[in-house]
């Protein structure tokens, strides 16, 4: 069975890197728009009986990129491939994974239903905002972790006495994975969030005095949480602070918050392309990780081995 990789407009640089690692040419498709903004897609090659992968992050502009992904999969489905795997490095709408108050949607579930209806037979993603989203699908979901690429960077570049920090109580499970592999202690920045995208750091649980603090999170959006967490850690005696966040959403005042914070470095992946660069931001590619997962799915090999490496 022949493998083909197609992609939309959300993250072409990452898609091309993945194809380069796999040693294949990307699939040819036309993605255009009518004058009223409707998306029109045509697949320019035969995919009958082939193993098709469609790469698209649901990042800004999220609705445009989501519709591109759905329409491309629908076009492919109608061309009779053997299987369609939606490769979604950043799964947008993931923060709406439950009813936080009455009369609100569970948008992450709605997106899951749309992806399945559009033709996805399998989902490949990285660092879902919450693990429960995998249960929203009735098809296989492979949720990779950026831990594999971040651990390598930490070991090679940060040699000081470390402490691994969760920016909130909800991220303790994620932070524990890093702490166990590095054999380090953890700390937690306890905060409250009075409104969406507004956070107020309160206090630090754990001894960070004289240590290099490494904040681990899955998403950095406005960077308000990161900025306040950095300040709290430094006020509690941390020597310096790094942050590792998989998905650089970076909306609103994010770049300003990063520039005017006392963070040593913000390390992110290329699941979302940056709108602009900053001397405080370091980007690490997940192309090799995704390429290996795609290869293993295509060859019907275990993907779980990718969770055990480092």
C-alpha cells in the first residue's frame, strides 16, 4: 500500500519537513477560495487504495484551518483511499472539553464528530489539552508527547540544579513525567483564573530557592500565566526560569508578556507556526517525531514505542 501525505495552509513548513524525513514528495492538491470566502479543494492525483495522511493544525485562523481539513478529507474520501489519517499537530478547541457552566458547548467533542464524519479513520496528534478527548472518538487516536523532544533539549542545554514546575494544579501529571525521568523534585504555582485568558499567580508550593526552574505546559496562549509564574518563582528564590510549552498559540499580548517577563527562555515546538520571532523564544521541530509515527502507522507497527524513548 502506497503512502501519500497531503497538507493544508496551516503549517506547510512542518508538513514539508515531515515529507523530507520520510523521503517522499508531498501530495498535490489545490486549495482555493471563492470570492465569498468558501473553500474549494481539488486532489490532483490518484489516491485510490492508498494510505493517506492529511496534516493540518487547527490554529489561527482556527475556523479556516478546520474547514480546510474537513473539506480536504471529504475530497479524499470520495476518491476511495484505503485509509485516511488526520495528522493534527495542534488540536484546536481542545480547551472546550467539558461543560464548565450551564448552557455551554463541548466543542472538542463537536470537532471530533466533524473529523470522523469528514472521513478520518485515525487521528495522530501531539499533547492534547486533556487526555479525555481521546474518548470523544470512536476511531484510534495516537496522542504523542513533546516530552521526547524537550527532554533531549533539557539534558543537552540546561546543566544546573533543576526543579520541574507546573504552572497550575491541573498540570501536575504532565510535570511528574519529566520529574521522574530527570530524577528531580517538582513545584506547583497555585493560581486562580477570574476570567478566560486572565490568570493571577498566588503562591509557590515547593522549594525552588537557588534552583533553575523549568515550567512545563502544553499551551502558551497570551503568556499571562507564564509571566506571573516566572515572577512568583523568582520572588521565591529561583535562580532562573525556563518554560517549555508544546503549542505556541501566542495570541493577544503574548509577545509583549514574554519580552517584558524575566524568563530566561521559552522553548516551543513547531506544531503552530510563529507569527513573529523573539530572542526569548526557541523553536524545536517535531517533524522527526511525527514522521516516525506516520511511518509506523503506515507499516502497521506499534506507535507506543515512541512514548518509551528518551
